[in-house]
């Protein structure tokens, strides 16, 4: 095709054959393209800037122009997906709105389980506990209706039921040992003194659990013996065993517990036979010897300064001052 072939072309079509070499033809004007202005050869073309754009001042010849980095668009962060968890721990009467995970600020009404009772109203808490008992098959002592007083949950009975549940597991898998391991259904031994039994005596008496208390008392009378070759921690044995026996004696008036407390208190006295009068942390209640803790050379300040109550009370009950004198010397050392 040549110029003779293009003579009959429409007026809006231009030939590109007569364009100067190295010059691009201007684009044709259209509905979306403005008419192009073709600059003359050698003219300096200024870049077009839009409204609000920052225009740098003119720089002289030879000045270095700062290169511009790539224009990277900044997209808004996607919204965080909020995940809430309903509280499924324990009976409905013990579940509070504060226990429900609301860290994400979700609607607490939406976190309530489908078919559950709204516990935000006090009048519904009794019905909630009754619903839980019917679904779990845990009957009350006098039936579901007898568990409530004036439409409110009988909290004393709820505490007793919780204690019985834990005590049942201890009896089945760890009776006579220091502690129960509920997951493995086994027991752990710390000193071999039945810590759980002795430490729970006063609790069972206060809760009115006479049957459980009678079983524990029989074990203390027949099986609890301190004449054994074992190292015990002075602090733990004082607050758990000595304190448990003394408090149970105060509640019941049973001399059995005071006699056991006196026997144990006498076996703990070797721990106080030190030049500084600060007791050792460990004592062998069978051999009558004491020594510092195996992990350090010194006793712990918090331990040796928080056992005075039990030894002072033991002296008051037995009219033997040695226990109080030995324990109070620590405060003057």
C-alpha cells in the first residue's frame, strides 16, 4: 500500500507514511481520549500533575533529580475474625458471664448455648441447676425441688456435693496417700502422712459430712503414725498436718486429735536446734534429725516466719512452753 491507495480514506484517518522518522503519531481524538498535542522537536516536555499533587521547585542545569520509588498501593487491613467460646465448665448455676470469653468484645447473648437457660436473671438460676441435674443424672439429696430455697440455689448443698465428688475419687484411687492424681487415677506421695485426709478433717466437720468424717477419723486413729523414717518439710507439715489436727480438736473436742498433734509437734522440735535459732527446713520425724533444704544452704524466710500460730496454740493446749518458745525465737533472730 502507498499514498495513492490512501487518497480515498476518510478524513479522520491520517497517513503515517509522511511522519518524520523517530516521531510517534499522535493518538486520534475520541470520546475517552483528549486531542494530543505533538511537541516540536527539541522542546522540553513538563510532566502533567493532577490537582493536589506536590510539585518540586525548578532545579538548575546539572542538578541531580531524586529518583522516585515505585507507587505501591496500601490496602486496608482485613477485618479480624472474632471467635468466642461459651463457658461449659461446671453446672449452669456456677457459670458466670464473667467467665465467658469476651476478650474480643463479642455479644454475650450470642455466646449462650442453644437451649440453655438465661442465667443473667437470679430467678432462672435454680431452673438452670435443675436442668443440669436432669441432664447429668445427678439427683439432689431431697430431689431437685428440695434443693432450692425461695427460688435460689442452695449453695451449701452445692459445696457439699462438690466435696463429695472429689472425696469419692480420693477414696477410690488414693485412700491413705498424700494426694490424688485424677487424670491418671493414681496417687502421689509427698511425706506418706495422708495429707489429704488430715487436711480435710475440719472441712468435713464444718460441712456436716458425718459419714466421711467418721471414715477419716478411723484412719487417723488406726493408720496415722509419725514413727517412721521419713524426711518432711517443716512448713508444709506444720500448716497441713499439725494445723489440721489442732483445728479439728477445737471443733470436735476429741482428744485423739490433740494427742496426735502433740506427738507430731515433739518430733518437729529437732528442726529448731540450730546456733542461729532459725530452724532447718527439713526434719526426719523418725530419727529426730534435721538438715537444710537439698536445693540450697539456707531456710526460706517465708516458711520459718509463718509457723508460729500452730506451735503457739500447741503450747497453750498442752501447757508445754517449748513449742511456743522455739517458734517465736525465729522472730528475734
